């Protein structure tokens, strides 16, 4: 169970590159003790950067600390297909800030990028073996070892 939470937490962090649904353009204002290093979420892992990114990007799932349950965000449902395979259904109708639709290919790319050795999020995805697109609204996460 803890490993499932870790896996979903990794998906949350690595999939933060998916932008929230299109909203009316407003200036984004913030104040901090220093400048953010980059808006590239895979190139930093700092408290300041993560706080800014949380206001801009949306994840696949979130962990509710009050209920201790994983809740859907960009992934509407998930199931464990086998001890080493997790299948996620993606929310439809999600748009990037430029108006283009989020696709399963975008999610696969984001997770693969998070798994790369150069990503600061690779530490959170080290249990993942590979990511595969099943169809336009479904992806599979394959693990290196069984997930109890």
C-alpha cells in the first residue's frame, strides 16, 4: 500500500508538467525571498519552485492528507492490472494554456522525461520501468518490481 502511494506520488510530481484547464488570462503575481530558478519543473526541485509550479500545473492525482486517500485530478481512475502494471484513465477535455488538448502522448512524454537521469524528479520515479500509451485516454505505468 505504501509503495502504491509512493508510485502515485511520483506520478503527481512528474506529471505536474500538465497545465490546468484553460482559464481567463490574469497576471500571475507572487512574492518570494529569492527568484525561482526555472519554470521547467524537471530542472528544479526546490520549495520555492514547487510552490510556484503547484499554482500553474496540475497533476494526475493528489494525496488527501485528511482522508489519507489518493484522489483523481488529471487521472479520473486507476487500477492495478498486475503486480507490475498500473493503468490510468485520463480526464478528457483538458486544455493547455495555448488551447491545445492534453493527450495520452503528452502524459507519456512527461512521465518519461521525469524518469530521465537529468530530471530532478528521477529519484521519485526510480521504481518505474516504462510508460506506455494504451489509447487516447489511457496510459500504463510498468514497474521494475511487483507492487504489493
